[in-house]
C-alpha cells in the first residue's frame, strides 16, 4: 500500500472510531441526505456528526468516488460504494490541519499551503479568499519537489503551530 493509501485508511478508521459508525453507515447518511453539492455534504457531516472539516471532506470524497475495493481499512468495509483506497484526492485534506494539503488528479498533484507574508509567483499561485488554502503549487513531475517547495511546506507547517 502506498503511503497516501495508508494515511487514507488510517483517517477512515479514525473517522469510524470517532463517529461510532461504519463506513457503510456513513456512506448511507451521505446518500440519504438528499444533498448533492460537495460543500453541502461536508457542512452536513460537520453539523450533524460533529466531524472536523478534513474528516468530513475526505469522507465525502471517498463516497463520491464510490469505487469499492478489496482494501478496506481496519474496522471498516469497502462495500456500499465506499472506496478504501480512493487515493490522494480523497486523503489530501488529512494534511490541512498541518498547514498544507494536497489533491491529486490524472495530470498531477496540487499542494495547498496556508502561510503568511509570502508573495505569489508563477509557481506559487494565490487562491481567492475563503478557500481552504491561501496558495497552491501544481506538480506534474516528482522533480518539482525541490528546495523551494520544501521551504514553503516548512513555513506552512511552522505556521500551523
């Protein structure tokens, strides 16, 4: 299992433990809510189950992916349309509480950063106010994980406390 897959499996197991509900039960709550927009679903989970933003966001991503797999996290079930290894896109927000998050798509990875006193560049894109992160960096090759990116990550991590 890839490190991101392990992180996602751990996060999903923690969600189950904190809510006292299986992934199948949580997926059913999401599907039966009647809500269709991602943000509405996240808000609903936060208000009805007391979930943190990162956990609610991850859970909605996993349920939206809906691809059942055989790699269910500990204590969970991969049935009911819940993907246990939805990948970096679903598990990305696990790092949001540390000041950085990453999302994946077919063409690369976006790393979201929260930090102050940094000017945007061609590489470090400032995001509109109200977003989860203040900046993002798009990566299309592992070679782009360089000293500059590591510096921004360290700054975001330090700012997170």
